[in-house]
C-alpha cells in the first residue's frame, strides 16, 4: 500500500510536522483550503507560514497554536484547540490580504520506538461558515433586543408553554424591580389583584388554543400606583406551523382611558353614542369598545433609516399604513414622503445623525399627502428619533418609533373648546 499516496488523497485537512515544527507534508485538501502549494509549504516553518493577521493587533493565534504544539511535545499526549479565529493569508495572485477563518484543531503525537515524539499530526476543521452564521445570528438578536429595550412598551416573550423567557429594560424602569426578580410568575404579580383572575383565564385559554390574546388590566408602577394597560400577546409559528414562542406587549392606555371617560361625561354627542351602544351592551363594555377603537387608531409604528441620506432599511406594517403603503425600502425619506421636507423633519433627522442626540416629540403636527389626491392631511404624532451606532460608536442610522395620537389630540382640543364654551 502506498501510504504517501493515501495521505495525499485523504479528504481531511491534515498536516504532518517535525518536532522542530517544520512542515513535512500535508493532504491535498490541506493545500487547497490554505490556498498554498506543496512546493510553498514543505520544509517551511509552520508558524512562520501562517502568521497572525497584522490587521488584528489583539490576535494571539500564533501564540496559542505554538503553546498547543509545545504541550504535545512535552506531554506526548494529544491536545485539542477549541474554536479559534485564525485568518489565512491569501496569495498575491488572489489579491493578497487575509481570509477570515475559524478552525477547530487537534494535535496528536507520533512516537518513535523509544516513545519520543518523532512527528506531530495536526487535523483541522474549517468551521468558518458555522461561526459566521452564529455571529450574524447574535448580531441580529442584539439588534432586535436593542429595539425592544428602546420601545416605550413593556415587552415580554415566553416559550410555547407560557414560561417567561425575556423582559425588556422598560419593565425594570416601570416597576422599579430588577428584571431577575420578575421571572417565574412574579411578573404577573404586578397586575392589580382584581384583574389577575381574568388575565390568568385569558392567558390560559390562549395557551391552550394557540391564538392571539388581548386584555385590559391595571399594572403597578414603581411608586405603587396602578395604571391601565392594554396587554397583547401573539404566538409565533414556524413555516411548518409549529408554535415556537409567544411575543407580548403592555401599552399604557391610562391617559387615553381617562380622556375617553371625560369626553363621555361632558360631550353630548359621545353620551348619545354611549346610549346607542347601551341597547346592545352594558355601559362598561361600550366604554371598553370605544377605548379599544381609539387604541387601534393610534398604533405603534417603527422604521430604521440608514446613512446620512436617511434611507429606509426596515419598515413595519403600522408605519407603512401611516404613509399610505408607499414603496419605501431602499429609498430616502425625502423621496418617499417629500411633503415632510418643508416641515423641517429632514433637518431634525440630519441633526440626530450628526450629534447622536435623541429627539423626542409629543403630539407634533405633521401633514402627509394622501396617495390618490395628494391632498395634505393633518396628523399628530408622538415619536422619538434615536441614533444607531456600530461597535466602534460611529452613527450609521436612526431608529424611529412612536404612536399616531391624532384622535387623542383632536379629542383634547374638542374638550378644551367645550370647557371654554361652558
């Protein structure tokens, strides 16, 4: 049997080293994956042939590799290297520079008849694709965790059985309790005692049926006060229909609820509407329906703008509805909604992008053109512009989120007019 020929054609990345760490030979697969030829490597110092990437000053790969090989020589036992980023220099014919690579490796000694190490075999596995996928997944997860933490709502997720898996930072800010204290069933103990039974029943039914849940309840804040919230939770399924998790939110509707009650008490038209609804429903149910309609007309909207031109990268459904379903992704704000340019919103975006300072607006008037008529329609929006930064702290985009509070603002103005006329 020709062992040399057999070694060369092994489908693994294997290299054989002498005790002084010179390259004796390797498999064809090793030469292919390292972008070198047999003539370039055989007889060369192993570590000199694969130096650290000079563009990564913190790299200690050559040191760790040498340490593992020296351990094999000292102990005469195999040594394993866990996942290690070790970039491979590209040949000049391929443009030079370094290829980002991740490896798993094992170093095994080959003893002579006296038990001394005569050769070292290194077997490596290129796990670059797996590790890059893991890093990309972690980046996406951190990105959406950042978005969840930045939202003004209380966000939570559970596993398919309803066991809590995540709370955003807004929970700690609102309740005054560390997030770790709220895990288990503690998060539900912040609900008003009179509302806990109804909420538990709805949540149990949603878990059993795998359907969306919606409930209105009073939530305790850090000062011990209870404020009304609208709780919504939705099941997330795979393409095959398997339930993977639940995503939920608490939206503060306390002020809106109080506003509705004031309007019902002082506005004859609202009273008349309440009387009409009362023929079919109890007054409490009518109030709940009115409040629910107001909330549905004031949904949360969100988008991500990239670069100094403020190009849309991500637009949620509620934002898309706000701009009348105009084609937006990849285009600039000025291209999609040119009517906001003269209203000064592009200048505000420019300032946030330049300074990194958040811009918070409450019930700000904005005029948006309707698609069919181009007629400008008045809206009132509560929103925030928040700069997005990369790992080096450089601003690369802006996160926009907020609510359409047009109905609330018009009701407030109407209430003022009624009070003035009395």
